[in-house]
C-alpha cells in the first residue's frame, strides 16, 4: 500500500509531490508522475502510467497498461482502458470513454486489446466515445454535437490566442 499523509483534506503520497484524495485508489505498482493530482473516487490500476503535472478528476478510471502523458487534464468520470495511449497536454472532457475492443462480447475467449493513440495537444469533448483503433492526430478536437449526436472533428492551434 502507498504510504500517505493528510494535507488539507488531500493525501500526499510519501516521498513525492503527488496528491491523492482519501477516497481515490492508486494501486501499488501504478506509476504516477510528480505534480499530479488524483481526485475523489478515482482509480488508477497497477501497471498504469500517468505523467507529471496531470489532473485526474472525480471518478476517473485508468486501467492497467493505459498510458497518460504529461500535463493532461481528465475531467470527471473519464474511463481510459488498457491499450489506450494518451500523449502530452491532452484535454479529455467529462464522461468521455476510450474503448479497447472492436467486437465487445461478454464472453470471448479470443479477445485481444485493440490500441488507441491520442497525440499531443488533442482535445476530446464531453461524453465522447473514442472507439478502439482510433489514432487522433496532434491538436485534434473531437466532439459530439446535437441531438441526435453527430461527430465534429477539427484542430486547435498549438498556441491559443
């Protein structure tokens, strides 16, 4: 278990500058970078890698072998499953989900992880589902708009005005 100490209602992992809320779970063997904050009810699994200076919002789930780069912000209720690789400086809006299976079935003995890659600086809007095998380029913007939802994809400038 990770040794923690209380600091202003947020727990700090011993020997580092990582902040973990008391209700969050960071499994032993997870790699969490310096300066990262893990908020309420988040869960970071063994073997996950989170870069430095990230913010993981309330109820974020990071699966084993998932990778999140440096300076990323994952809003509340985001799920990042095994096989997902998120680059540096990526924003993921509330309740976005990344899948890792092209043909999801409850019982599939031949199931294999299908990877997804999100390049540096991308922005993914609220409630988006990023289907496995996607490759989102640097500074891409992905959103679902309207009712029923239709996909909007674009790019953001590397240096916003």
